């Protein structure tokens, strides 16, 4: 999955599940926790959604708190986790 | 009468925290807090039938609701309070020492220390959201209730405390990091009304079963709200001690920024799962 595909996946999920009624534009720069768009429960749901759709496991131990809650940073973390995982055996 | 408290093996940070803070639980500030008021409201909604023989309070804490209900129930009614926090059980057992109708047992929703089909009425006030295994807990409730048993469970729902969460999530992310923050969220099972209905429908059928929800905003001072913060401290036990003071300071400032003319708001999203006997045939 490319970064653009992953970001689209994340943005669409957030639009469908955000915790605010504001009609905010969701982009790569959108911060999700401090703005109230998602809470920690929503974040858990989003991570499970990414993991199931992209077939990867996000390594939260590697996450930078400053980037984790921003759409682009979360996508970067997911792709970094994907790259670090061993290829499935044929 | 049995007021002996036996040790259970399974422990989690929430149970440990509640047990450690058990003596503070009955302080006046806690009763006056939004949680004290919500608990009193839930208690006032409970109606006991005269034909109940065995009543169970799961997550009984220090036994406050048990004592209130037992004081007005018919003498044949047996009350059993159950809680996973050892020190909560000790206090509840001390209070029950003079009342032969009340027993206290160490246990939890996931493994209720009661015989199958032995309970006429089971209630719980603001405890079910702490379960570690919701499906197993519902199965246990169904096991211990008699076929026509009744139930009132009050617990917090998905949208609880939105004001505080919105103001403090970024602060906790900063001090806990993503992994610990999400671990702490996993400790609570905050369900939507629809998810709760689906969960309890696995064991109980409509129309006996219903789930109601309410959103009630409570206003208080910063110190008033802080008095119950001890109850959620279990979430944050993994914040390093050297960071905790700074984290507390930032959280307090964030909560104070919510203050309006009526005080600092906190909205409790409460779910009320009811199970009633079927209506008698006409």
C-alpha cells in the first residue's frame, strides 16, 4: 500500500467516525487528538482499521508522540511498521 | 453470616488502584462529586420487589448501595456484595458485620462467586465498564440469574467525559506516549448503546431486555472534580513519577480552562441495561 492510498484510507475512516460535528477538512496535516476529532478510543479503532485493511501491525513503541496524532505521521508510522515486518513465507 | 474475604488471583491496575484507595472512597468529597451524584441517581432508580430472596451487587465497592437497600428490604431478603478489590471488600464487610442479611465476597463479573440460577435480582452501579472480558461477564450474569431473574446495570458509555477527554488527550499523549495512552484506553470498555444491546442480546432476549442511555452534565470546581480523579488514577500508573507532577499540573490547567459560570462541566454518558420478568399472561 502506498502512502497516498493509506492516507486516503485513514481520511475516509476519520470522516465516517470523527467525534466532532464540525465540518473540518481532513488532510495530511490534521491533528486528531488535541482537536477532539478523535479520542483515545477512536484512535484504537482507527489503528485496528488500518491494521486489518493494510494487513500490517503498527508498532506503537516506535511512535513519536508529536507525529503520532497527525494524519501524515500516523501513515508514516504504519508504513514504517510495514517495512520492518518480515515478508510472509511463500 | 460470612464476611470473610478470600483472595483472588487475577489482578489488574484498576483493581489495584481501587483497593489501594478504598479508604478514600467514602470521603465526603467523593460523594459530592459527579460520580457520587450519578451513583445516588442510579441507586434511587432501583426498585426491589418483595419476593426477591437473593440480591447481588456486583462491583459493590465499600457497600454503600448495599447498606441503603438492605435497610429497607424485607427481612427474608439476602444481599450479596461482590467486588474484585480486596480493601473495598474489607470495608464493605466491616459495614455489614452487624447485618446478617448482607454477605461480602471477593469476585468479579468475569467469575461471579455464586451458584448457577441462584439470584433473583442483580444490580451494579458504575462498575461494568471495568470488565476485562465483556462476553464472559454477560455469560456469567446469565448463569447466576434465575430464569425469571431481573437486573439493572448502570455503567458509562462511549461518549463519557467528552469535555475532559478532548482537553487532556494531547497532554496524556505527551507524558505517556502512544503505546501507554492506548493501553490505558483498552482498560475501559465504553460501549455505545447499540453495542451494549448487541452484547447483552447474546444472553437475554427482547422484550425482557432493554438498554437506555442518558447524557447528564455535572458542574463542579476544579478541586471537586480532582477528588474523583483518584478513581481513574489506575489508568495512569505507568506515567513515570518524575513526570507525574508536571502532567498533573497541565491536566489541572486544561480542566480549569473549561470553567464557565456554573463551574467546570463533566458529562456522564450512562447506559442502563434492564432485564425484567415477562409480563404475566392476560
